[in-house]
């Protein structure tokens, strides 16, 4: 049994659209919630997907065409490799080996090459690669993005829809005071 948040249904559902998966949304979630390195927002004048997707059947083929646009390539080279390993999970988090595309059955390819050159075959390979990654000591010590506290907050947001903000603990002078002094009722 795995206790990793990467394969949990709530995370997979949260990082999908209602009727399809999105390696981009899932990749951004890994970058933000797990690694603490959110990508830059897309330029305002960039189309969500390349306008000419004729003949592109899978989301990988569509994103390959999209990455050919110079304005899109830089960010998608960082985002997409973290999302493709999740493609074996459909939009509800159920395991699949083929896409449902009308009457056609198209094979899912969950492989990716991470930005550091690490090749992963699937989500298990991504988990292994992430576990080997050293945390950024500056970020980790500050309690910000990429820390266990941040990841727990992101998982709480996935489950409840409520954004948790990290507030460093500061002892209160009211700790020894009567309850009415410690709590606002």
C-alpha cells in the first residue's frame, strides 16, 4: 500500500478536468505542491493549445505540437514531464492503459524525461525520482513552498477547497492567562 499523495483519488480528481485528464494541470500541481517551484504564468497572448491540432489524437501529441511554439516551449519543457507519468490514471483516478477516443483505443504513454535528464517510465518512476531529489535548503528552512507543511496544506486544499496559509508559530504572552484572554469569543 502506498501512502504517497501522488496516486490518491482526490489529488488525481483535483488535477483533472471533469471529462479528461491534463498532464499540464497535474505537472503544475507537482511543481507547486511537491517541489515548491511553481512555474511562471503563461504569457497573455498565448493560445491555450496550438490552433492546428489536426491529426493529433493523444494529449501527448497535442502537447508536442504546442511545445513547438517558442513562447510555450520554455515552460512546458518544465511542466509536462511531471504530468505525463499520471496519464495511466483517468480523470477520476481509475487506472487505464488506453485512452477512450470515440471507438478508438489509443495506448497511454506515461513515460517522460524530467528536466534534470532523469527518465521515468510511469508514476512509480516519478515517485522514485522525487524521493531522490534533495530539498532546497533555503526554501525548506523557511517553511515555504516544497516543505512538508506546505504539502500538507496543499492536500488540505485538495480535500476541502480551503487554502491554508503558513503562519510561523510565535509564543503568546497570553498562554498562561485565562481562556477569555487567549480566545476571542
